[in-house]
């Protein structure tokens, strides 16, 4: 099972949220995100984001490249949404995967548009 992280999940890790760290450390999940999410969460760098840097060391970060951008654009058009970062997060998840997010109102309609059975965990 994949655990797909959005910006809110990375920020929760940076804030040392115990629930999020426990979820990340589960042995039955494969954590991933994409570079756009990292860009939204990575603001200060250095020692102030040491926890986030530690978390990212164990998270597979996919590129938000042209192919994903086009796919995200198609999904946004179909779902009548506008946030390409959210669309790319949903595209990483497949049936029975989990998305950790602080923004379920935007991600749930995208997942429904794709017809994927994705569990949404609010952090």
C-alpha cells in the first residue's frame, strides 16, 4: 500500500505531529509525494526544517514533469478543479492506497473523478 503525502502531511511532520510520524513509520506503507508538494512545504531550509528533511529522506519524491502535468491538467478539467499540485497528488495514488492531507475537500472530488477507491486521512 502506498501512503501519498500532500503539503499538509509534510507540514505535520515538520511540526513533529506524533500521529503523522507514526503513520509514516508503518512498515506496511510505501510513502511518496511529488516535487511540487516539497516546494510548497520547503520554505526555510536549514536547521528549522530538520524534521522535514529527515522525513523526506524516507519518502520517494516523484518529479512533476511534463507527462504528469498533462495528466493533471486533464484530471482538473474533468473534475472542474484548478490546483495542479492536488491533482498530481491524487494521480500518485491507486485503489487501496492512502492519501494523508489537510485538504480533503479538494482531493476527494479528484479521486472520485478518477474512480479510484482511495482512503483519505485528514492530518
